[in-house]
């Protein structure tokens, strides 16, 4: 099964179409496995929460496109002042969307209880790296009757965070875990794949990360770091879900998408936290924060007291969380006899 076509994004209807998607209680499932047609069930909650999040991505898409356009204009026309203003508008649109998306994501705890996840998780496994299908699956009369190895339904196939990965140019380490991340791209709907590819290529072409880091305007850097912090927060919450819904309830080492259950999410989470440090240092913000007190502002492009306090809290949390994550992963790997370095 795929995340979009069969189990999540195309698997719902609205009780009252005139009410739209903002009201969670207006969403219902079409197909389900374990009591999922009951809208109060944990299976329904698991899927409908994803839908409730994705329904808020309009301004996310708009903001990403606007940021790329603004940076492209700066590179082509050398009009940094207008580009900075336009980039700020785009980043603010992303922040508005991510604030609502993450608020909806947090409702997963109430909508879908951790103790119930295993009752329907069995049905959404894939056939890649799963012990149940060591030789893959032959679909008679299809694929020349050769064994296939499809990855299972996974929220990691969603396009929200990959869009921000591409726009923000978050560098991932070269390892087998990152290869899985790349492989997931082919499991998304074609319009998603095309849009994500477009953003990835354009962001790399105009060097969005370099512009947002070195524009000389601390306000842009703060907005960029706030977007990165949403990627961190999203992935941290995803890691918490994995820990509480899966790791603590089963010894099976593989996630539904066929990735290693302990090390895969921390691979991406560590990458974004490292980039946050790099951006903070490269922009000069780190030196300002190191002084410990706000030293004034008012000049165009300078740091306001509100921004200083906000970014200090964000970076203190990111640095602390990076250490905490490393300890958690090391503990789980030790408990299960997994080599944390063999990724």
C-alpha cells in the first residue's frame, strides 16, 4: 500500500463538504482494517490526523514558492532589499502553516492511542526488509513474475517535511539511511514528485540557504532558523511517536516503510539540528547569543530584543535536544544489540 493512494490522502470524505477540512470531526475514512470506520477509533485517528495536517499545506506551498522566487530575483537583479522583504513574507507564510500543522499533529496523542497502534500496524507493513517476506512477493502475471520489494505505508512518504528539506537545503549525511529517504520519493503522487523536484532544483540553483544565512539581515536569519526549528520540532515529535507507539511495544526492528526503527528518524533529526547550529554560527548570530545579553538594536537588519530572546530559546533547546537524542538512540541500540554506528 502507498501512503497517498490507498491508506491516507485519498482515503477520506467530508461529512459536510461545505464545512471543509478545518473541522477534524468532519473527516471520515473510506477504507480501514481494525475498527477504522468508527471515527473515534485509534486507526481512524491515526489516518485522519495525517489528513488534518496535510489540509493546511496551502500556505506552506505558497511560501516555499515565494522564497525561491525572491532569492532568484536577488541573484538575477541584485536587488537584495526587495528580495529580503519578499523572502520574509514567504518564510512567514511557511511559519503560519507549520504552526497549524504541528498543532494538528500534536492531537495524534488523543486521536490515536499508543496502546492500539499494533492492532492495525500489522496490515500496513511493506515487503522490503521485512522478515515476513525475505524473498519479496511475486504478483502472478505482473512484473514478469519476478519478486517485488515494495516499502510499506509510511507517514515518511508525506511531502510536508521533504518540501522544507529541499527549500532549506538541509544536508543529509551520506549513508544507507539517507538512501531510504531518497527512495521514498518514488512512492509519492506524481504532482508531489514534480513539485518537490522543482523546489529542490531551484533552491539549489539559486542557493537559498546561502542567501538566507548571509543576507546581512538578522531578521531573515531568525525567520529561517524558525522554519528549521519547525522541521526539528516535527521530526522530534515523529521520533516521540515512534518511541511511544512502537519501540516500547515491540522488538520488531523495522518500521512500516522498511527503515530501521531506531536509527532512521534520528538520522534526519540530527541533520537539521546540526544545520541550525551551522546557520547560527555562519550568520553571526551565534556570537551575539554568546554574549548572553541583548546589546541593542534599531538599525535596519539588526536583531530586536524579541528576536534575541526567541532565537536564544530555540538554539538552547536544539543544542540540548541534540545531546538528549544521541543518548536515547545509544540506549535503545545497546538494549537491542544494534550497532548505532553501522547505519
